[in-house]
């Protein structure tokens, strides 16, 4: 693919993803502005529970599809079969996720007195979203690997329209104790539409349901274990880290603080545009690229541009926080001094995720476990010194965690680059990426 074709593809995906983020951002900001703080706090908590349940189904498995498929990304039966084998394990882990999150959901709901009919319905609908999300992730992964970008764009656009339409209807009605459940129903409706569209896309692209034979199952399972095994402990840890601020505030803080933490998360949604472009276009290319100077150069350029874009966004949060806070409404006007903290933490989290995924799509999953001890030490030190008694302290905890995570991931990436730069691809390469190193 020449440079003009690549720029055109980036422009198309970027514009669609930007529109999707804009629509999602509008929906989110409508919710923040209209829902009372107590209902938005409950909504934030349910979202955190959903995130953690899906995280437990992962345990490093979501990073296995691209390196397992490797350079065989044009072989449809292989792509479908390999992805199905990986996602089969995620479905088996779903029960474990529910067993872990269920008791915490019950305890926190009781502590905050959230056991009304609207909250219970919202919880059931959020469980429905979890079941649909795994099917969405499977469909998205297969289409990304096969390169059906225009189809993904159409599906994303349609589901965003469905969600914002449902949200608008709910918020135009009188606000009652059932409004939060209506917001969750909007997400469930969008997920249902997405799953339906993915099934239709599979039929239109003649992507048949394919299962690997016994020999291939054994080989794929061996590669999955090699790639995912070093990620199990870090995956558990980092999935918890993704919602740790919400969980700490839900346990130690008030519903008002929980709503403010959730509202701030909406401001960082603009950073999702770059994340989705890299997830759709960059990582499949990195997964099938041979080792050598070109690979290392691509990685360096992408990360340099990414960090520059994030730095410009952080500068706007430092210099113009009052304009960002307008988006959240009058309920959150007092939070303007903390906008820069939220943006910096989000920027570092996204950058560390980019570095992490750059490593994992090449199968370079070793040494991730050591980062757990480092980040835990930073968190314990922060809690010992500052605690999480107020919003500023809670946001500072999130920032300290993000700084530790980003530092460690970029250390690993920096150490890996010389190896990628000097290696030469072996002849007769199979589907497995030669960078896979398991427990090495």
C-alpha cells in the first residue's frame, strides 16, 4: 500500500472515528448534564462493574488474536477459526467475572442504598450489555484482521446513532428514578444493533463460521498459552487498575464524589479518536510486519506523533480549563482546577496502553508481571501520604498510577526496539509472529 493510500485510509477512519467519538461524547455529556448526581453516581458504578467483568474474561486473551493469526491474515478460515478458539476461552471466563464482581456489586449497592426498581433494572440491563459485548468484540476483531474497514465504519456510525437517539428520548422525558435504567437500555439497544450488523456483515463478506481441526486447535492453544501466560497476573492487576479510582471512591467516598469522578471521565473521551485509529489500522500492520529497521522506525514515529498530540491536548487543559468544564454543566463548575490532572492521567493511560499493545501484537509479553510490584508500590506510597479523602486526592491517585504504568510500559518498549531493529525475518514464516517470547 503506497503512502497516498495509507493517508486516505487514515483520513477515512479518522473522520468516522471522530464522528463516533463526537456522537458518543454528546450522548455522554447529555447524560452528565441532565441526570441528577445520585443517579449518575450509580450509572458510573455500574459501568465500572461491567468493565471489570469484561476484564476478567480477558486475562491477556484479547492480545492473542493478532499475533496468533500473524502473516496469515488473508486466510479467512484461519482467521475465523483462530479468533473463535481465543474467544471460546473468554466465554468460559465470564462466569468467573460474575462471581468476582457480584458480591462487590451487592455490598456497594447496599452501602449506598441503591436498591430501587430503576437501579435493579439498570443492573440487569448492564449484564445484558456484557453478554452482547463479547459478541461485538469477536465480530470487530475478525473484521479488523481481514481489513473490512468500511464495514466497521458503517457499523460504528449506525450504533452511535442508535445510542444517542435512545439517550435523547430518555432525557427528553421527565427525570424519574427509572431514568438511569433508560440510559443503560440505550447502551443495550446499541449493542444489540451492533451484533446484528456484525452477523449481517459476515454473511455479506461470505465469512463462514469455521472451526479449526484438532491439530490446529492444539497449535493455537499452545501459542495462546505462550502469549497470554505472562499476561495473566498483569491483566488481572491492570483490569482492576482501570476502575480502581471508581471503586475506591465507591467504598470510601460519597455518591457526590463518585459522580464527579465519572463526569471527569467524559472530558477525556476526545483522546479515543487516536486510540481507535491505531486499533483499526496500526496494530494489524504491526502484527504481520517482519522484524527489521522498518518495523522499529514505524513504532518510533507513531509513538512520537501520538505523544505530541496528547501533549497539545494537555496544554489546552492547563490554559483553558474553564472552557472544558462548561461541557459538564453547572453541577460540576467547581471542578475546573482539576481538569489538567484528568487530562494528564488520561493521556498517560492511553500512551501506556499504546506501548503495551505495540508489544503484545508482536507477542512480546514477557516481563509484564514485574510492573505489578512497581505500580503497587507507587499506589501504596500515595495512599499512605495523601489518602483519598477528597476529589483532588482521588484524582491524584489516578494520576500517580498512570505515571507509573506509562513509565514501565515505555521502558519495556525501549528495551525491545533494538531487538526489532536488528532482527531479520526467517524464511518460511508461519502464522506465529517471530517476536513471541512467552516467558523468556
